[in-house]
């Protein structure tokens, strides 16, 4: 009897020890697996866009902006790419906006349109500023067998500035001008007309246009205070601006691959710097000329075998 009692006591002691160890293990595991909280700053009660003050006291406006902040802040792969490419392309875009008299905030329009990439939309819009063919023609962007200037960053940025100036003159407001880049001036005016409203923020829009201005506002908030949203550009491997020289060409180039090699580079590098060149040749008629960008020095964008 005494032996049985000793066995029972030993068994209870062992069970208690195992439960204690299991509890400790569970506690340690749960602590280790607990994710760190992601905390974003509280949305401001007002912010500026293109020099205009926007009140964010209205519940609807705050929630629409909050949605776009969340969508972009949590989409880390895309937003990190924005920061990397912005370091390369914003200096040129900012310079052109300033020269054209367009508010600096419109550099963010190129992000929400294309992510600062030579994007192609399902409906045929192309380039940083996503010009459709008909609109591109209105702003003298050439589209031919060999050339598509919607992919020329400088020319397409200047064309976008001309559009924005025209839209602002008709709508009288930079916020509605922003919406018109998605909806068109006529579309914005028609939507307000049948609803009896006088501003974008009071108008019921289609889903894409309804989010459009708020997406730009969200990108601006994140770019102006990146650390608060979990981004640290100074620790990123940002893409540097290309160091280039401009060469004016006024006669046809029948073989761009051969011509590139004669310049000391290759057609891959040529197209990286000049994505508007569509084919293997450049046909020039009627006294026209083109400016082609090449690496400023031989050590910029070197051929692969030069690294070996």
C-alpha cells in the first residue's frame, strides 16, 4: 500500500512539472510570436495640396483619405519602389514643374498614375503620365512607327503641365484639376452639373475618380513624413539619377544597335535612357531632329563584361 502511494505521489509530481514546463513553453512561444504593433500618426485636421488648404474635419473625407493611407502604407513593396524611383526621377520632374509654373505637389501625380514607371494601361495609356493616344496628339507628343514620345520623360512631363494649366483655367481649382486628370474636365463638370454641386469633395464620383485625389493626398503625407509610416529612405538603396549627355540627331539611323556600339555602348543602355525609341531604327524626315541621351562617361552604365 505504501509503495502504491509513493508511485501516485511521484506521478502527480511529474505531471505537475510537465504542466509547468508546458505552460512556460507556451508563454515563451506566444511572446516570441506576438507581432509588433504598427502605429500610424493620426490624420491631420487639415492639409495643403498644391497650395490649397483642405479641411479634413468632415467624416467622409477623413475616412476616404484614411483608406488610401492604409492601402499605400501597407503595400510596402510598391511604396518602397516609389521612394527608390523618386530619388532618380523627382529632380527632373520638380525642375520642369517649377519652370512651367505648376505646383510641386503634382510630382505625386506621376506616382499614382504609373508608379514612376513606363506603364502601359489596358486601355492604351502609356508612360509616366499615362497619356492616351488622342490626348498625346493634342499636346504634340509624337507617336510613329519608330517613336512614342509618351515615353519621353521630359516631353511627357511638359505635356502634362500643359494639360494641368488648361484644366486649372477651366475649373479654377487645383483639387478639381487633379480629379480631371482621371475623369477629364468635361466629366468633372458634368458630374457637378447633374448633382448641383460646386466642388469635387461634394460630388458623388465613380469609384476610381472618387479615390483619385485622396490617393495623391495619401502619397504626399507618406512622402513628407516617411518614418512615421514605417519607411526609412535614408536606409534604402535608392536609385541614383542617370548621368547623361545629350546628342542631337538630325539624320536617320537605320540600325540603332550598330549606332549604339559606335557610341561606346549598346542598345540596351540606349533604350534604358531613351524608352521612347520603339524599334531598331530611327527614321527622320522633313528636317526634324531628336535629342538622344547617352551615358555622360564610359564608366556610367558600362557593358557587363567590363566588370569582369
